[in-house]
C-alpha cells in the first residue's frame, strides 16, 4: 500500500513514517508540507492512501481534497489533525474522507485504520 503524507509538522510526518514502517506491505511514497507540493507529489506518485492534515500553508486540506475528489481514481483519504472539531470532521467525511482522527487523542485508531486498509488491500491482491 502506497501512502503519501501531507502535514506541515516534520515531527508528525516522522511519527506516521514510523507507524507505516511497522505495517506489512505498506510504504511512504512521498510527503508534502503545503497544498501545491502535495497536489504535485500525489499526482506523481499515485498513492493508494493520503494522510491529510486540515490546516497547513497555501491552501490546507480542503484544497487538496477538492483536487483529489476530481481525479478519476482518487486515493483513500485519512485526515489526521489537531482540529477534530465537528465542523471539520463533518466537512471532510461528507467529501469522501474515510476517517478523521485527532493527532493527540486518536493516533492509535488512525494506525489501526491504516492497518485495516493494508490488510484489505493485501486480501484483494
């Protein structure tokens, strides 16, 4: 499973990379800290999953999600944020995110969701 991480916090990207390294058949294929770099990188690497923050420079998660939704075969999007407020959670879920997780309180649930996606993808292959 190919994963692209979009977050402006290097520490969080490192934490996600560490979690992905522990998953069978999963790899991080790219990272970005702003919307423009994310959109280019996602287009270039064609990941299966995008880990997306809500707030970051030059567009934020909403801008990236809008571009992903317009693609013919959009990746699965898991939102990992410090902004788990209902309005953000509802916005991203209504627009197709597979899950929204609080970075501080739900990181383990986020990792479990990644593991479930990896298992499902391996079962299909």
